[in-house]
C-alpha cells in the first residue's frame, strides 16, 4: 500500500486558510497545520503582555481552534525573535503602513519548507486568494515571494489554484486540480458557501486582520520611532513598547508611554526595569503607570507627570507620583491637568 501524501499548511486562524486546508484534506492528503507566533498578533499580544514568560504552546490561539475545527494536526512555530527584525528592516519594503508583509510571507514559507522536509511532507498549502490584498497577493508578488522563499512550484493555493500555473502537487496527481477553485478578488461569496459546508462560518474572514503591523495606530507609533531614533540601533524592546499604551512625543529625545489598564501598567513597570526608561508610578493608583524614555530634561519630566495626571482617577487637585530611575525613587506632587491640554503631544 502506498504511503499517504502529506502537506503542511500555513494556518492563520482566519477562514481562508482553514478552507484551503479542508479542501486538500478532502483529497485524502494528510495536512499538518503550521501556526506562527509572531508576537505581533493583537489577540496573542495581550497574554504576552500579561506574562512575557508564557509558553506559546499554552496560548488560547484562534489558529489552534481553526485547526481543531477541521481536525488537522498542528505545529506551533514561535518566530518572535525573528519577526521584529522584519518590521525594523524589511528587505522588500513595507505595505501601506509599517507592515512587512512581503518579507513576512517569504520568512514563513522558508520556515514551512524546513518543517515540510522534517515531517516528510511533499508540498505547502496557503489560504491566499489572488488579488485579495494589493501588496502581497497579486500574481507578480506571489511569484516573487515563492521565488525568494525558494518554494517555486511547492506552494498550492487551493482557493485560487486554477488561476495559477500547475504546482508540483497537481502535476504529480497528488491532488485533483479540477476540485480546486478559481476565486479572485475581495468578494467572499464562494468562501461563505464553502464555510457553511465545512461548518466554519463562525471563523472570522481574515486571520491577518489581527496583526498589529496593519493597525494604523501601530503605524503612527512606528513612524514616530523611526523618525526620532537611529533605526539601526533599535532592539527587540524598542518594538515591544509599540504594542501597547498611549504614546506621547515630548521632544525628539523624549517619549512617554501611558498604560491604559493595570495589565499594561504592569508591563510598563517590567519593561522600565529592563531598559533605561524612567517609571512614573502614581502612589495611589496602580492602573495608570507610565514610562518616560530617552535622554530627558527636567522639563520633559514635568510634562510627563502633568500628562499622566489627566488619566488618574479619582480626580484631585494634586497627585503624588513616584519617579523611579535605576532603583532611586523621588515623589512629585503634581497639579492635575486635563487630557485635552496635551492633545498635541499625542502620537
Ligand atoms: S499582516 Fe502581519 S502576519 Fe500577515 S503577512 Fe502582514 S506582517 Fe505578516
């Protein structure tokens, strides 16, 4: 008896990659789903902020739920140590914001090829749909991505396969091309019909929709960081700060990050200890801590304290706030100000 053909599938937690995987499983191919942890998915980021030491294998991932739903085995691949470098310096440039989508896809496909070989699988599946996204899913970009990732002919995109050249899986008759689809563009009528057939209607349309890199506020914060620092000197922690909080630019050298709740404030305290940032910790309120970063003047400190008072509850005339730097604490009694007074500092 011949051995069952295996494939690996890049699964995002969105509907398209789940459908693409299910379509190939229906052709008697054993598919192992690959779940990438970038550290920049909005839903995943929260548990990491809560506890940076959390094991990615333990996270309640939407992609794992999607894999379970289609009865696919999965592998979790933690790429957090590589992903921030792609945002810092994507060789193929950014998308419409600070999203390194082209290089992200190349990186993930390279990894998928490694895992494919390791598992004795024969090809790679993705849920991409031709022309669904302007930057990475047009014919030219997809060909370029496959070429740069070294996976030409290996990547089967079942939802649009009949619009592409035949891949190895089709040429070798591992999969029947006639059972693959020719979806094109952003309309989702066919996907919804299929999702209904597979019981996947509850899954959101696009898994990538949770990526912080395409969030406009993240883009603003990244633009501000790149404008005011030597980009080459940035490290992983500089990108960690971009994932949360309200950001204020006080001067080219000084930036303030204010926590929006106790989870973010806890993370601000942790990151401040790890970096050179000064911690602003209200004596009577643990929910709104802030970090003052950079080479700051006394004026920057005063402005940062004043901004922070706008977020402290209950309102008072003066707020006692600890300024903590290198373990040294100083208490500042700061007159309360309104948030609106500092709107121009907001990034
Ligand atoms: S949206 Fe995020 S995860 Fe998706 S390809 Fe772009 S950078 Fe990668």
